[in-house]
C-alpha cells in the first residue's frame, strides 16, 4: 500500500506544517482546505492510505468526509483533528468510522507518530492463510474480512483488529488496557474511551440488538469478552 496521506485542514499554517513533517517522515501527501474537494479526490483516487481530517471546515465537516469514505467501503485509516475539550467531537468521529483522533492544539510529532502507528495497522504484517470461526461468524485473515452466515460485514481496520483479538480469545475477559495495547499499540497515548466507542460501533454492526448484545459482552469494571 502506498505511503500516501491526505491532509484536510482549512488553516493554511497548520496544514502546511503537518504536510512538511509528514513528507520528512517519508509520506507522500495531498492537501485540501475544503471538505467537498477532499471527498471528490478520495472518490477518484484509491491509493490514499491515511486521511487526516479536521472537523471544522468552511463547507462540509470532517465527519461528513469520514462518512463518505466509509460509505465507499474504503478501509483507509482515518484520523480526526478535534477541538480541545470537545469530547462529543471525539465520540462522533469514532462513531462515523474514524480510527483515531488527535486533539487541538497538538504536537505535530504526536500526529506523525499516530499516522505511523495507523499506517502499520492498515498495512498489516502480511496475510495469513486461515480463518477464525465462531458460531455464525467467520473472520478471514487473508482478506481481512468478517462474514456472518456468508454475508460480509464492512469493518474498519481497527474494528477488524478488535474482532481478531476477540476471536483469538473466545470466552476470555479482555481488559480495556490489553485491547488498547493489542489494537492501537504500546506507543498509543490516547485514553481508554477509544476502546469503548469502537466497541459500541462494532456492536451496531454485528449484534441483532446492540443495546442487548449476545456476543460482545461487557465485563463490568474490567473490559469485554466474546461469546459465540
């Protein structure tokens, strides 16, 4: 997969600084100040690995661009740039399909580190040849796809890694900390809420009734476990 990052940020100084540092880190970049232009580019170019999306834009929001990315079935990594103190922005970004978020004002070194970590997750470490099966669910490790009774369920890369973690440990209670480390990596500096929000989003995709889950069960005060 190409090391190509799209940066969507309407403030020229911030966008330019991010782009310069991503290029220094070895990434090819494309940059936009308007959401509609970025969305149109992503529709016509399938070689972008990571999209860094600001939330507040002059036209459509970064959330809207993220929804369009996932609506196309794209598995590219998505990082949202959210405002300081706006927890609702972070939750909304994750629920619309983002993989991670960085809060403004941010250290550009931290952002590049987040891009590096997400790029490694998106690209993976080489495909395996088998599948993980649990009840009606089959996770194909070669295609990195989840199917329920043969019907494909669209997952982001983070959701895929969470499911892989669950199906490799059926019936085992996994702490939020262990899920965070396994999926986001030891270097991840975000809080545990990213785990809870992605679990909520995953339940909406795989459970018959997300409010009364049968498979992704909460272990109160600890984490989650998978039940077949």
